[in-house]
């Protein structure tokens, strides 16, 4: 059915008839409007994969590397209470120690077994409330919790992307990769719109080193391997049975009380079995070893066997990822010097955009030849084929002009719409 307006339709029909009768005056005006679209397209924002219109968004939380899952849970409870106080929040679902289960087609689950990380999915009543809360929560949570890293991120369209801005540095030495990663993060702090940044390799995670002498241990009836096994049991526990709940069998793990695993002093007092005169006796760990706390590498990331440091940056709402990547690229080219044997690659949203455009450009010449051939064979006239091809080109310019009027950015969906308009005109 639709909306019926006979008088308006009749008036438009009459006016269209007048325009058709005056092609010399009308055609230049239409051509100028269409061609102006190509000129104005250079002023449009470049958001190739825009945010999705969804009543949900994500929250990422990083505490200090090496911190316990209890410390992360403490911050999660405080931040959860702050989020629930915001107007429009319907549900908040957290997972501490790893990525939350996927609720969107391109959501990535790449962070597992990380006690210093937590991930939340926040649901609101409307799409508009979700879009407004992303910016508000990012600002308020950064101000209230400056000692941790918090990212409030809307769900986006396009392929799965871990971070909108990403830099990969390849090289053999971990110390140099760590130093280069810190320099890149420093340059990222100079880019407008970047809120937080993280690295896959860092050298500051504390590691407890146990120094033991095999000769001293032998007097107590212990070997280095037995001491290592006992420490593994003390920290990780040992399976002593199982409990059947419904159809699921849950193992029961027994280990030392948490009081012996909280800090270095507690580990010093951890009991270790040693051989006595008639039976096994217990001795504190400090009596047979020396404990030292040293900085260590948190993790080592590799791609095809090659070491790399992956630096990821997250953006404030409304900041185009491509613009931030271009600004970062200029800073890297002018201020970052790579040692011999090291190379850098700019990934993230900009890299995915280049790959998508490359795939479109691969098939564009073939489609163009097929369309021109179809036009010529259909009308058996180069003149008619040229007119229709000109109309198709002008329709693309008019599409760009409409984007400029509406204030929308150039992205994947508008490009598909322009390609469809070009195809329909042919």
C-alpha cells in the first residue's frame, strides 16, 4: 500500500515533464551535482567498517601483569557496580581470566588463561543508549580507575579485528622487541583519539626464582627433581578424586592453603617433606633454598616460527581507525629507527581495509569488461552504450553527494551501494 499522495505525484510528474523538455538547461545542472560528489568525496570521513547498530557493547579490563585473579575480581566488582548505576543498562555479564563467550559474529575470543584480564558484555534497552554509554563510560572509568587499563568498545562490522590499530614488530631478540614496543606505545600516545594500548611482549612481569643446592638437598634426602615436583604439587595441587554432578564428572584437586601462596614471605614458610630418623618430617622452604624475585618475560608471541611483538591500540568513540592509523604511520616513519634484521607491519582496521579493497580491485576490471560487452551487444550501438555508462558514472557521483549531505562516512556498505547503483544503471 504505502503512503498515497496523488496531488504531490501529479505535481512532480508535471515538473519532470518540463525538465525533460529543457535538456540543455537541466543536463548541466544534473551533471554539476553529480560531478561535485566526486570532489566532495575527499572531505568525507573514512570509516570502512563502521560500528554496528546494536544494543550491546564490550568492556575490557587489564590489571597489572602478574596480578592474581582475586585482584582482577576485586576491580571487576567495583566497575560492575559503577556500570549498573548508569541509566539504560539492562544486563552486565563478566568473565574473569579470559574472553567472554561470543555474542556477535565477529567477536574474537583470543585471551584465555590471563588472570589479569576480564571481559564484559553490557546490554542496554535501546541502540541509542548503548551508543551514548560507550563514550560516557570510557571517560568516567578512566578517571575513576587510572591504575588499570579499561577499554569500552562498541561492536563493529566487517571481519574479526582484535584492535582497530595494530602494529607488529618482527625480530629475533626479545629485549629489543620489548624496547621497540615501548617506543611504539609512546608514539601511540601522541595520536589523537587513542585511549589505551597493550603489547604482547613485556619484560616486567615478576618471577619467583628458587635457588637450591643439590648437595645440601641430598643431606635431607631430596633431589632437585623431587623438590620441583613437590613445589608443583604445593602450588597447583594434585587430583584426589572426583564428584559427579548430574552427568558431569568434576575432579577434586587438593593443594596447600592460600596462605602459603600469597606472597614471598608465605612461600618461604611453605612446608617441604624431608627424610627424618624414623618418619617423614617437614621443613620450611627457606631452610633449604633461597628465593629471589626477578623480572621476566610474560609471554612470547610467534607467527610462522618468527618472534614478534604485537602492539594493539584502542580508540575513543567516533575516531576513524584509518585516520588514526595514517597518523601513526607518519610518526613511525619519521621517529622510529629499526635495527638491522627487524621489520614492522601496520595491521588492524587499516590492513583489513586494504585487503578488502584489494579483493574488490581484483574483480573490478573483469566486471567492467563484462558490463561494457553486455551493453554493446544489447544495444548494438556504441553511442547508447556510452550514454548508459555515463549515467552509471554520474550515479556514483550523486551517491557520494548524498553521503556528503547526510554526513555519513565512506565505508564498506556505502561502497557496496554505489557498486549496486552502477550495476543497475547498466
